[in-house]
C-alpha cells in the first residue's frame, strides 16, 4: 500500500498527516476540535482529509482517538474528553470521503509507532504508557496491537492504585492516572506553589503569581531552570509512574516499557525516579530480569504515524 493519512483526534485539536510506508510524515494540517456534536468532528476530519488528498494520492485513513474503540475498529464506545458515546465515527466519516477507514485507540497508535519506528524497535512485547490529561496505555505483541476480547484492552490508567483515592473522570476513585499523569504533575505543582512558593520562584514568575495558570510545559521549564519544588513534583509523579509499571510488569511481563506524552519530554527528571521506583517495587526484583523503561522517541507525531500505519492493516 502507498500513502495513508493518519488523524489524531484530541480534546483540543484534530491533527491529520500524510505518511509513507517508512513512517515519514509528508504533510500535516490541523483544526480545532469541535465540542458541539459528533457530526461536527466527522466534518472536520473529512475536511482535513479532503485538503490533503488534493496534493497526495492516498489509499486509506486511520483515525486515532482517546477512547474505547470496539473490536471492529469502527466505533468509539466512550471517549472521556470528547463528545463521543457509542459513536459510529467510521460510518460518519465514510459518508463524507470515499476511502477505507480504520479507527484506533490513540495509545494503540502510539505504541505501534514506537515499536515499528521508535524507541521499542526490536522488542518482541512492548507495553506503553502515554502521560497526558490521563494515562493512555497500549501493548504490541510480535508486531500486533493487543486489543483484548472486546477491543478495549490496556486501559492502564484506570487500574485502582489507591483504594478510595482521588475521584477519576471514569467515575471510580484512586485510578493510577490521578497520580501519574500530566494532570497529576500540574496538580502537584499548583499545590507546591500555594504551600511552598519559595521553592518555585521561576514558575511563579512565569505565571505572574497566578497559580491556576501553571501548565505542564511550564513545570518542565521551571525544573530545568532550577526550581527545587518543580523538581520535587517530577520526582513524586515519576515515582508513581515507576510503581505502576512495576505492578504491570508483574501481570504482563513485557520485554520493555515505553513512556511517552508531555511529562516524558523532561527526560531524566521523570525517567530517573520512575526507574528507581520500578526497581524498588518490582515483585521478586532480585531474581528476575528488569524490563527497560524507555523514553518515547517520536514525540507528538507518534499518534498520527501510528494511525496511518495501522490503516494499512485491515
């Protein structure tokens, strides 16, 4: 198969790109994600595809979305940060464009791309966590995405790390993503700024003292600039990441883990405490191999590349 289009549908933007068989992105386009009704999102996707098709001959479209995708890879059962509930997105878009369409969970797209073109090349079994608003999860076994019995496997972010802990958007309490995600990092930083402002002078200066204006990228900047409090926030979240990965290793025993998403861009600030906590928490760790914890390489393009690549596999 020749060129395909990958579409990464997020809570704030829809990013589409033309990708070749080697994973190279030839052109991209984007629009703001509509928050009005499902038909509007389908229209945006179709519009981006139509625009890119004017300059490229493409053969299929892959749509990656942060949500539960059915086993037929056609419908979004539930998307916590979008307006999709039992949404037949493949059928909606196919009415607007005459191309084969595949729908995938966005984390599945990430992990497939990293296993094919990125940090996990050469590993037989790969488990990935994508740290963002929550935690996306995905697994690739022998080059194939593992989807489970109903298509919604590897929702790692929603295993219960803390019984009766923080309320999660899924309706349960204590989910791992409430402690080890991009949102968790921002929560820690805002609490640090309120309780120990002397420890985050760079961060507070960057937001002119407006604590609620603190974002994940600003926490990374502050940590790199020397704010001790910001570094402590990364240490806290990183240790939650590592402890969670240790539990997953006990259950799944992957050849490697890949950690992606915005907080992973901080590199050692997050990865070092994650690896330390993983080694300390791994069951029987003194008597078993430790799966390497790898930083994702493809960055924000992984979802798009993965969606385009998985569109070739129908």
